C-alpha cells in the first residue's frame, strides 16, 4: 500500500507522538471533563487530525532519497513561521512567563531550508477565535508536542546513517527538537490555568486550527514540487 508514492514501511514516524506515547485519558468516576488534564483533552480532540497528518510521513526514513524529508522540512518551516509568530504576539500581550520560556525552533528550520537550498512554502493564515491563554495553550500543544515526534525521527536518522544515504541533508531542526524540553511540565502548568469548559473548548479549537495549518502546508509542499535548485 502506498501514499503518494511512499511505501508504508518502517516505524511510524509521527509528526507528533503525544497520541502514541500516552493513551487518551478519560475522566474517572466523579471527575468532570473540565477537571481532567488539558493535555488529555487536547489529545482526544485532535486524535483524528493527528493520525491523518502522521500518515503522510510513514516510512519516510526508508525512502530511497530525501524528497519526503525535504517536504517535511518545508511543511514545518511554513507552520512554525505562522505559529511562532502567533504565539509571540500572545506572549507579548499577556506578558506570560510560561510562554516566554519556550525555545522556538524556527531558526533551526530556516537553517535547514538554506543548507538544503529548499524553496519555502508560503505560510498560510491561522484562523483563531481569540488571542488569549486558551488559544496559546492549543498552539503550544501542537507545536511543542511535535518535538516528540521529531525526536523519534532524529534517532532514526542516526541509526540508519541517513547523512550517508542522503548526501547534503541538514538536520538542524531534528537536532534542536532532540534537546530537552519541559513539554509535559508546560502543559501541566497550562492545565491549571485553562480550566473552564469554554476555555478548554477554545484551546481545542486552536489546536485543530494548528493541525489544519499543517495539512495546508503539506498539500502546498506536494503541489509545489521542489526544483533542483532554489531561485537566487
């Protein structure tokens, strides 16, 4: 079975591994939906979107060349450009230290784009219902959660020595994602701040909007085939 020419083989290299690492947590007896963890609720809300996006890159490290890896980097670069900008606006407006302590990976993705001479995908607009802490929590869940999947891909690149198989690749983003990041602690802290049902619905809507952004960027990367060299 293939997906746009890429065989389904090897391990599942998830864009975001939160679903794979931790099963969906259902509220226990006597526990309301709002009382369960925000991370669990966002995981449940976005599970189908996550799995659909994940399928685009199954078996990426088994491919004969770096075409799908280039697409992966171009997609992430476009999405990080938009999402990091949105989070920066919210962080500055709220003066929120919890958000300010994040380590953005856009610079690493830009480094990969330049090093591999890739043509960037045009960033798509982000459709958010608001610009407050609930929306930031939804974006953080998708953006910082994606580092978990990138860590698995980084390990595969090392184990399979893809730098030798695919000469000229750059892995600054994967290396940056492999660095320690307190994603779980950050989500736990946000869970204590985004507590009402309406606020958590807004966080879920923002997370879905972020996934829609990734889908749009992937489709754009597929339509706009990478030429042999980027224009100067």
